[in-house]
């Protein structure tokens, strides 16, 4: 008993001394007397000079951005063209049984966007548990680089345009051929029919080879390298980081037509699928 008591006392004494050493190392006098810790300032600039230089650099950068021309923020006219907002963003808002947004809900969204008042955004009706994703981001200011309103983007195609029609035709063919193995694209009759149909559209803007959509370009994007290499399965072989989460790799049962998974896992994978860059030598369509 005496030996154990002494052992405990020695251990407590050692931990107390270790805590003191840690406090000294951290530069904080946690009850162990006055500890004066300082760091030597090295470098070409003194602290006050660096403050002045930082202000100068940031001020000049802000003046540069301010002097750039403000781009036009044009629309495609759909919001005024269709009183029922069929061509406008209405996600998460309540809708009628025929799929159209409830007019009062859409007007509440437009009102909130015009006032930028958080209370008006809170008053926007919701059609379910889904929420608008960061709807007030346009009213925030950038602390570095150009302000978001100082950057322009392409005017989106109109709802009744041939370009949107081409995208819809592509999506329907994508759904109809979802069970065709990627390795069979070059010889599959349905893929050939889909490629021919897309090639004959008046304004289909997907990638082409020799002026036509081919089994090697169908369902791919226009970014550099997206037509390089074969398609790969969307069910990747490693865990996939998805924001603060990790979607774990699952060993799926192989079938003759295509690797399959449960609908929940499929939805998860599709949300995190990205197109593989040219340096990887492959791409992913969906």
C-alpha cells in the first residue's frame, strides 16, 4: 500500500511538473510565476510597415476592380414571357397538382429578391421540407477579387429555344440507354439511333466528331478532355469526399448488363459524380 501511495504521489508530481513545462512552452503563465516569452521579429518589413503595405496592396486591388467595366446582366425573357413562371426557377416552392408553381409563392420569392430583407426570405412559402439553397448569396460582398456583380455569364437559352430542346432530347435518350454497358456503345443499335437523332437536331451543342454525334462523343460534355478515354462506372472504387461527408465504397454485385446498386446508393453516387479530367484519361457522363 505504501509503495502504491508513493507511486501515485510521484505520478501526480510528474504530471504537475509536465503541465508547468507545457504552460511555459505555450508562453502562458498558468499559476507558475511570471513567464516572459517573446519572438524575434525577422524580415525586411517592420510590423507597422507591413500594415501600411497591406493596406496599399488591397486598396490598389480594389481600385483596379472598381475601374473595370460592369458587364450587362441580361435575361432570356422567360420570366416575363410566361405569367405562370413555367420557364423560371420554382424549386422548393408549393406547386399545383398540374405542376405549376403557386403564383403567390413565386411572387413572394420575387419580392424577397427585390428587397434583400432576410425577413422576406423567411416568409417565402415552402412546398415541403426542402429549402432554398443560400438564396441571399447574391447580396454578399467578396472580400477578395472581383465582386460577383462585376462578373458576367452567358444568357441562358430560352425555355422554347432549339438549344433547350436539344438538351431535353439528350436527357431522354440518356434515360432510354441507361442500361447499355459503356463497353457496348460502339456496337449498340440504340446508341447509334440516339447519336443519329442528336446529330439531326438544329441546335444540339454537345461534342461531335466530324460534325456528327458519335458513340464516342455521345452524352459527354464540352470541357477540355471530356472526350478523351473510355467511360468509367459512376460507382467509384474509392471512398468519395462529399462536402463534410464521405460516401463509402461498396462492393456491388456484378451483372451481365451493368453494375447495380440500391436506389439510395445510386442517388448518393450521382450527386457526387464528376467528370474525370483529361489527365486521368477518362470521363463520366452521369
